[in-house]
């Protein structure tokens, strides 16, 4: 009798994709087209508390009020917090691994009351400070996505 | 609140890969252990709550795919996609509704079967955040920096948590990662996302756990060592990271205050004997200790350095080894509850802390502790 083979089988999911197509909504579309066409940021202001949301959305959570007033905000702002990422993983937008290390920050644009996430063009954590001023650097080719901003650059080094 | 007790607990060993076991195998093992612990049969389980995540399992309605293994055949079963503490909360509510005398809550996770970074990336907003590559580690690094910058907390303060929790894991046979470490060794481990280093981060794990809850009437028939739910609450902060002050623990403070008030606890520093909290990263233990009221904001490092949170300290924190020593996602919150139950019953073996009368278990949901669930458990009602 043949010797019993002991193996533990695992099955791979294969190459099949699970594609999605997400609506950015009316304000989100305005935000992304302004980035693409005019290299400008817009937010939306709460009629009750006056808070300016960037990126825009339709409801102010704390007030549970509908947001309707689009307002321009600056392409400059300050670093709220940051990290320098040293581990790589496959970027879901490109299918490629982003080269490491790269700077990453939470940024408060002037005129906004909420923050956005984006890349920084600095990878030495000693040279990055909370509160440092930054400015958006736009891609030449823009498609209407957050990646139309290449990264934020430190204004003082 | 009508009294409800935890009458049985079971957890599988947490390992980097439990290759031999599929989800159903892990769930069946945990459920059988909980039933055995309670001295119950599956017939005495009135309803089941399962906890899982479709992305992690790579299938939709993942919660229903373990129906046979969790013992819900011909029973009322409902599901929670979130941390186990929230699943247990739902299980508790189902007893409080008066419809059920007992609830079995089980959770499962196999981190070994998928790409953790891709899945945690998918919890972020697909329009504005996901394409920027943010995931659990990057977002936590941003939170760590915000917290450390605000209060002057150092990387050495955080390293103390790694040393303590990995050390505690030696006394917990189901822990995945017992390590004998020094602060210097933690500091010398490579950065993953500054200021987080490899030894500041929890491992990827496989595991499952189960908890059985019962009304007072049913608990009296099942066990002579019930552990009572004295207070429980949860609270959620904003979803978008950019809408939150990441250094702030508002949602946790609110949940803790509410749970303490239900439990009749006015000063947790004096009245709580042990804490199991969600230390997915070292800095989180410090922040959550502050949010739970065990020290003032920014003093988590000092409290840890004082030795107060050690196994033999005034308020032992994560005697099990915490998430740092084994982190099956979703299961992790149930594990916090289970360790408190074992400690309150005096069943925690080599890591048993003397005189535990009231313990706090804590779980989180969402990035950077968006939502917190706080349980106050006690040996007496
Ligand atoms: Zn408002």
C-alpha cells in the first residue's frame, strides 16, 4: 500500500477582480473637477456652525445639517501630523508598489476646518514638524482624483 | 440594567498561521471550549451572534458561512461586522430584550489568508483616501505622532508597553508572541512608519473566540462562578481621519464615563483592579489608559514607567499579553473580555492577579480607535 501523503492544501483566489465604481456625489465631483481643471481646492460650509469641510460632503455630522454653500480654500496650509512610511505595499490605484520611504501627512488647508491626507516630498522625519507650512504641487496630467496633487512640499526647510 | 452574566468563555491558540484550520474549524474549536467551560450543551444556547468581516474572509455574508460550526442550526442567528466587544454588546442586548435567556457570541479571523495592508486600506474612503495608500499602520503612525507631539510622549514611553505586554505573554499559553525584550531592543527595531517600529506593532494572527452570556435566571442554573456585566457602553467619533483630532480620545472618554456610571464606579483609579485594552500599537495602550481615566491626558507613559500597569502593579494592564502578543482582528475584543472573565473567576493560571473584583475590557472599531466599547465586569452584581 502506498504511503499516506499528508499535505495541507490552500487554494488561491486567482486573477479575478472585484471592480467597483464609486459616485463622488455632486460636491465631490465639483471638488475633483476643480482640482483637475483649475488646480484649486473647494470646501463646503455648514450653515449652522460655519465649519468648512474639505473634501466636501453633504451633511455636517455634529449639526446633522445639510451642507449647500461651496467655498474656495487655499492650496497652502499646515501639517497637523505626519509619518514617514518605510514599508511598501501594492498601491491599489496603480497596482505597483510605491517606492519607500515616503512622507505622509494630515494637512489643514487655510480656510478649511477639516483635514486632508496626502504625501509630503520630505522623507527625513527630523526635517518635518507639526505646524510646518506646506503647499500643494500639482501633476501636469490631471484626471480628477486626489492624485492630481502630486504631493505637498514644505515651504520652509 | 437587568443583570446579565458571562457564563462561559473559549479561545483557540493564536498563531501566525493555523494552516490546518479553516474558519469553521477555528470557530468550532472556540465554541466547544466555551460550552465546555460553561458546562452547557448547544441545545441550551438560545441564540447566536457571529462576528466576522467579509473582506478578511474573502467572501460575502462571511458570518453565515460558519453556521454549522457555531451551532446556530435551527436557531436565531444574527451578525456583527466589527470588533468582538461590539458583537458581545449585541448579544447582551438580545438577552435584555427578554427574547433569549442565553446568547453565544463567536468571532473568527485568519490574517494569514489575505494581505493585511490591502484590506485595512479598504476601510478608508474610496474617493479621497484609499488611493493615497493609507492603511492601519500609516494611519496609526499619524495618530501616534499627533498624540506624542501634543503631550511630549516619547518613543521610549511607548517601548515600555511592548516590553511589558510581550513579557506577560509568557504566562498565557494561547498567546502568539511572548518575547523577552528591553526598551533598547524595541528602540532598535526598524521603523515601519515613523514613529512606529516593528516592535510597536501587533502581529498578524489566526484565531477564534467565543463567549456565552446568560440572564440571571439562566446563569444561576449554569454556573456558580458567573461574571456579571456591571456596565457597558460604546461611542463613535467621526469616520474621516481629517474630521478628527487624532490626539483626542473623546469617544473613549464618553463610553468609559457611561459604563462606569452604569457600574456605580465613581473613581476607576481606585475601584478597577485590572484592565484589558486594545493595544494594536504600543502608543494606543497609553492613549486608551488616559481615555479610560486611569491617568491624566498625556500621563500614560509616566503611569507605565511607574510599574503600576505591570502584572504585579496597582492596576495590571493587559496581563494576557494584549493584542501586541496576538491580534486576530475582531476576535481581539472578545479576547479582552475573556481575560477579564478568567481573572475575575481566579482561572488565569500563572498570570492570575490577586484580588480582582472589578475589571475593564475595551475594544475598538474603525481606524485609529474611531469607536470604543467599554465593559465593566465584576464577580458580584
Ligand atoms: Zn455644522
